[in-house]
């Protein structure tokens, strides 16, 4: 086991923690103590990230279950987020070295160089998850529909001439259905209305399409003076609402959801509520959908709050600070 002069160790000009094999702190530098004083540091959560057991936001959460980006961590280090004592988030870079049964954890603020590397790796993982979903949608939906059309078209040569007009009419209808599938998928990937007309009209089109296709009702209430939001903010809010509606359709047992957006001078409050089955938050595992919603909210400076009880429905609410979120 490594022995060291603790006085000299404390004077090292880096934020370092020396830990034993059970993650107990043996020594730490003055810089490490400064981080502990200035930030809400959960050392165990940071160590879990270093072992591939959580996403970059793992260190800011009281609970972190089923994180979507679990896996091997680069030996160069790992990105993560810490909250200041005032609740502001800042990005950091960590690295763990192991020697003779001891661990040395180093933490430093993100520099331009390692921030670029960490975000690149993080975004690549997110993109891969999205590509996997798109590929599955294409394979299970559109590809199967096109294959069916191909068989129908090939079968035309066996159809009696008198029956061909009826068959061609059916074929035309099936082509229209596939075209609508393509449009629906394109709209899911990127609703055009959100760029052309803004968040509210994109939500109105989403509600109309959802009701038309599923019969599920979404009651929208917009209050206050609407303001134009930046692209990242309106996309994040749209995706969170989209995921919440999808969850309500699957699990609430009801046929209606209530969506409210309240604009004030400083905040946009988004509230999504159903009066369905609900669930026990203390017993329910947090799936990828809820984790994704929370991280989208965090990315735009908001916190997602979920309240639910069995047979009393579910409320999802977020407050989006409008400072820095408005288009100039």
C-alpha cells in the first residue's frame, strides 16, 4: 500500500482524493476541500460514474436508476455535472487511477479541450440510441408496408382485366397510407411547425394528429403572453410533452390529459396532468423515458417534478427560466 506525507499531499495544486479499496477517503488536497465547500459533491456518485454506472448528470440526482448511457468509461476520464451551493450546474472532468489497492480521484473544471471530447462522446451515445429507434421504426413499419405493396404490385399480372380497376384503386389507397406513415415518422423526428410557427402551433398540430390517430384527447390551455423561445428550449419542451403524453396513453387508463403552459415575465410553467391510475413513486423504477425527460429539462436550466399516487393520477411540472431562453 502506498504511504504518503499528508502535509505535502494537501499542498498539491490539483483537486485530488486518495481512497482505499472500500472508497473511504484517506487524504485530500486543499483544492479538493475547496470543491467540497463550493459544490454539492456526492463523492460516491462521482465514483459510480467513473465505473460506467451512471450518466453525466448522475452526480446531481438523489436517485439515478436505469441511466441510459451506462457502459465503459474512457481511460482519459469522464464528464459529469456538479451543482453549486446555490443550485447552478457546472461541468467537470474526472479521472480515477488505481494503484496498490488505492484509488486516486482527480476532479477539474471542464476545459475547452476536454469539454469538446466529453460532449462529443456523450452526444454520440445519444445519437446512437436515436438511430436505433429510427431504424426499428423503419424496419417494423415502413419497410413492412413497402414489402406488402411490392407483393401487391407483382400480383397485378395475375388479376383478371375486369378486376384490375378495383385492385388499382386499393393499391393507390395503400400507397397513400405508406406516404402518411413516412410523413408521421418525419414529423416525429422533426415537426416542421416548430421551426415555422413556434412551440404553441407545433403542439396544436401534435394534439390534432394524436387525437385523430388514437382518439386520445389532449386539452391545451395557454395563459399569459406567449414569447418566442430559442430552438433548444422549444425542442426540449416539445419532446418532454410528447414523452409525457405517450406515457399517459400507455399507463394512465384514461382517455384524456390536461396540458397547461403559463407564461410570465420570468418563467414558463409547463404542467401535464392525467387523472388515471398513477403509481407509487417510492416503489416505481425510473425508466428511460422519465430519465430522458429529466435530462432534457436539466439541459435548459429547469427541473422536472413528478407527483403521483396510485389511483390519483400523475402530474409532471417544470419551470423554465425565460432569461436566456428567448429569441433575440
